[in-house]
C-alpha cells in the first residue's frame, strides 16, 4: 500500500503527462503483480464492492476524535474530500503495516455481510496502523473514486511503455470484461480474455482551422464540403462478428452507446468507419448539450435513452472487406461508403451529407446557416486526399463559424470543488435591463489559474451577501462570454437562455456600464428564429 | 474598561494611546514581527524586538524611528506597561504583553509552538485576555515534527541531485528561508536569491548564528545550482529564471501543503507541510497555557475556531481583519504568492 500511496502522491503533484507516465511505469516495474491488476481496475473505474457506507466512516471518525459534527463539516469544506478529511483528523497511527494493496482490498471484501461492530473494529484497527496518505487511500477504497487525472489513454501508454506491447491492444484488453479478483497481470495486459486482433482502430485524420479565404484553396470542384458536426469523433470497427466503438481519445466507448450496437448485424465484417457520435432524432442532429447528458456515464437509464438518443454521422471508410483503404483518394472512399447506405436505412446511422456548391460564395452563404442545423461550420476535404494519420496541413480544413459573444458583469460567485474547493470559480453573469441587472448565464473555466486567484481575491473583498455557498458581489468585473446559441426560456428571468456559455476573456478594459443589454440579446434571439 | 479595542486601523490600546500591528499609519506602532502584513510604512514611531529593528529598517526604510525591547524587557507608555515575549514565529517575533491596573492582555501576533532551531521558542504568558491568530484553526491541520518534514525534504533533494534535476525551494525571504537554511545546512551548498541573501546579511549582523549560504549572481552556473539547494522567494515561482535551470523541480514549504487540494492548486512539483504558524493542537495548547478568560481570534478560520473555544467553555470572539473576516484563509493562501510583493 505504501508504494501505491506514493504513486498517487506523484500523480497528483505532477502536471506533466511525461512525469505521470514515468511514475506509472516505475510503479508497474516494481509493484506486486496482484497490486498492479487492482491499480488498473481502480484507475479504469472498476471499483471493488463497498462493504461499508461512507456515512459510517464519517460517524466513527467523529466519535473517536471527539470532533463536533459542525467542525467536521467546516473541515470537510476546506479539504474538499471526505476520505482525506477523515485521514487528516485522526490521531497519528500507533502501529505500521506492510500489507499490500490487494490484501487490503481482499480483507475489505471479506467484511461483506459482517455486522457493524466487526466492521468498525476492522476499520479502527486499520486507521491505527496507516500513515495519513495511506489512510486516505484506504478510505478511498471504501468510499470513493480515484479521480487523479489519469485517463485510460495515459494508463495504457504507461503499460505499453513498460511491457512493450501495442497500446491499442492493451486498451482493448483493459476495457474488456475481466475480474480483478481472478485475472493475473500477465493475462490482463496480454488480453487473453479478449481477441485484440478484432478491435484495433486507425489513427484519426485531423484537420487544421482555415485561416485564409477559401478562394485561395483553388477551384471548389476539387473539394468535398461537409457539415462540421459538434459531437464526439469516433470510429466504428466491425471485424469477425465483433463491434467496437472508439472515441477520438482512443478510448473504447462501445458500452456507452447501445443505440449503435445494431451495427453488428448490419455492417459486413472487416469494416472501419470514421464519423461523429451525436444526439440524433428523426435523422436531425440535436444540440451538443443534449449529447452531453450521455457522456462519461457508467450506466444509462431509460430517460436518458429517450431524451438524448444517439446516432452516428459517418464521414469516411477506412477499411472495407478487411482491406486498408486509407491510401485510396477520398472520392473513391466516399463511393464505397455510399454503397453501404442501403443497409443503414431507417437507422440513426447516417452518411454525413456532402454539400453541393458551385462557388465559394454560395458555400460561404450556406455556412452562415450552420447553426440552424446544430452544425458548427463546414469541413473542406480535398477529393484526392488520403486518410492521413494525425494532423497534416493542406488536404483537410475546418471552416468554423465564430461563436456569439456578449459582455456581461459578474454578480454571483460560488466555490468550485475538488482541486478548486477553496476558490470562487463558478460565476453568474448579468446584462443590463434598464436600471437593473438580469442574469443570463453561469459559467466556469476559461480563466487561467492566475486569473482565478485574482477574481477570487476580488470576491473575498467585495462580497455583499451570502446565500449558503453563493456570494453576491459588487457588479464590477466584466467578462466576454462566448456562446453557441440562444433560445427562449420560461425558466430564466431574462426570458432567454444561452447555449454552451463560457468565459472567452476577462475584459479588464471595460466598466460595468459598458456591458450589453438584455435588448441586445432579444434582438439576437429574434434574428435566429 | 478593556485594554484593547479593534478599530479599522488595527488593535488599539486607548489607555496607552498606541496601536499593535496597525494597517494604517499611526503615531506609535507596537510591532510583533517583520512580515509585511504586520508592519507597514508611515508610522511615526515603531516599537519592536531588537532583532526585528534591522529587518524592518532594511525592508521598509532606514529612516524609521524605532525603539526596541529584548524578550522580557518592558517600557511604560501612558501608564501601560508593554513587554515582549517570544512568539516562535520567525526571528525577532514577539508576543506583546500589556499590563494596566491589574489587567493583563497578550497580543500574540503570529506564533508557533515547535522549536524550529533558529527562532527563540514560544513562551506562554499568563493573561486575562489573549489575541490569537487562527491561520490553521481547523483540526485537519496537525503538523508532523519538523525533523520528519526535513528528512522528507532532504531525501527529495538528494533524489533530485542524482536524477540531474535542480531543487528549487520556494520560501518567504524572511522566516521560512532562514529556517530552511538552518535545518538543511550540511554537505550540499545552499544558493539563495538576492532578497534572501540581503536579509541573511542583516540577520547575521544582528548576531544570529546562520549557516553560510551563497548568493546567486549572474556568474553562478546552472551546474553549480543543479548540485546544490536553491532557495527563492514566492515572487520568483513562475519565473523564466527557474524555467531556464537544468530540469528544475520546485518544492513549496507551507502549512497549506497539508491538504491535497492546496498542493495541486499550487502547481509545484512537491509540497512540504512546514509552517511557522501553530497547528490546531498548538493553538489549543497555547490558549490553555495563557489561562485567559477571554480570547480574541483573528486571521484565518476565526468563525470555526472561536465557536469551538466557546463550546469548550473559553469565551472567544472573532475579530475582523482588514481583509474582512469571511474566508480570510484564502487571503492567507494568496499570501503564499503575494507576501513578497507587498
């Protein structure tokens, strides 16, 4: 457990991917094999069963430290993490322990079904032989998640580096079905429980943003124009009767999107499609915010399936009849893709349409309508282009529309959570409506750490009122808010709601009387209807 | 009548007509220690500990009118007896004891209980009322013995040297820097930033036994620094100078490093929970030892700490500071960055 505690500390302290990977490689080089399996399980969200409720842990910690409940709450608010609060509150341990991670997990597992007295005795005894950092980990094993900035991709890269195995193969192995209580480390990373021959994806071909006039690209007839969709880029792989969905981050997300599983019966073997995972209803693309309801979920309920149905807009075909087609020109790949079309009728899988235009002017006009179909602009792909690995200048361009912006003043601030638990990081913004200010959006992120500290210090000094965690602040700081759309809303006092608002920049040059008005936004709303 | 009142200029003793650590210019400022949030420019007279005098003269102005006291010494001002006792916070830090007609009040300034090896250790003083800080007034803040923390810092440094990395410790130039120098001095040479070197000179001239350090100059080579220990003030933290060193790794020494959220926020490569403020048990120990009937709580978790004291049967009240009492701990977090710039 000491080694694991040290790994967590290293991972938490470093902001550099390379340092994190080398900490992981170092861990996988020296740790116990059974521990390694558990580390992979924990980092990929395979939690061991929880034999004890976290409320009980808190209750016992309060009892043995004789801490008043309100003081525990104050401490928790400052620390931002229950497991850590308990670990710090407890008196120093009187003993030490060299038990390994997997042994602790197994012992916790054995508590299942025991009475509370037995559980309490075990926990108190454990707390008394673990150092603070180990205690924190131990508490997390019972009650929390290891959210420490290790993506599946990073973990896989470290495992690939340490084992010299192919990373896509490892990704498939660890995303597959396996039981951490039974599998060995060797079996796991070699993927004996899965057939990795079937799953491997291709590197995505990426586009640069178009920063010049499209006319400079030459004759429009040499280009294929498509809508640029705002979803999750993905690859669908069908080989030997198995279906896999990969995301741009090279993570396997097959389980998250059951609507696409029918493809296993429709697609022939030896096919790889590139496209966009989107929320789709009646073949129309829904907003990104709808899609968001479906992202990064371990389980999906019926309501989510109904409210945010998933579809896939296909851009390209990379493999056909088990043959790599990436070196064929786009025009040929598109023809093959269109042949598949018949099998996909009536399904939410749609070949992303080509926009037929005879001039750049015509296309520029059409681009202005992008938002009405929830597209964020236009993709330009040279008809002769290969499917490159990664980003290559010249053949593919994204020609995005600019976001809308509004200058608004901050009127409420609220503390963030986790890493930002002690800083005001979530802000509510208002525009002017006659003499009054009316709120139009809540946004966080978009500021640098340094700016957040500055705003934080402003909030602390200029708080007017306190409503629970929210502070009303003097309307003084002006921010430029970018957003993707505007809609009528009965729920909001302003009568309208911004879609996807985020802070574009802090307008230190502007005063609160120079911000936009509600009327400005109403006019924008009218113009988009 | 109470001996002190809390005004917008700071703690005021009406009977003696003087202030303790005032925020705005006054005629007579009794000064607990040399940190910039406790001593400001513009007072007509300053009264501080002998060791604090050269420090504030160096940091603020050579022209200050400064009177001094040793620990245990006293003077009388308008009938109020003023004496100094060690606060253990940094070199020259003092608790201010006021006595007037059988009434005793102690203003602790910032303090810590543990002997740090360079500062005269904290000494509890019996009093009727006690003004305590509460920078770390939550029970999650409990320090390890400094020897354990220093062992951690030493092994971090020697790992860095073997891995061809340059160890850069971030520390206030007054207080934390000297504590690190005193406790880390050994075979590995210690290189210090100008602002620290300047203060070291003042402190050594005042008769404090501080181990030898090397001032960083444009001639100092990266290779020398890589094999040594580099100590710089917080203002240097994100500087290009550090980025240009050979594989620089930064370590922050602060009580806030006790908590993961703060450690991660500070974007350092290592955090060591080493503080010049009292931890929760330290605050409780100090307050109990004074035997005070009334405790005024300032700086930090004032609300929680005073509530806890009241529940424990010790009459306590929160004191508003210049920053406003609410969430003052954040100002303290900010001080990790800004103290040097004030």
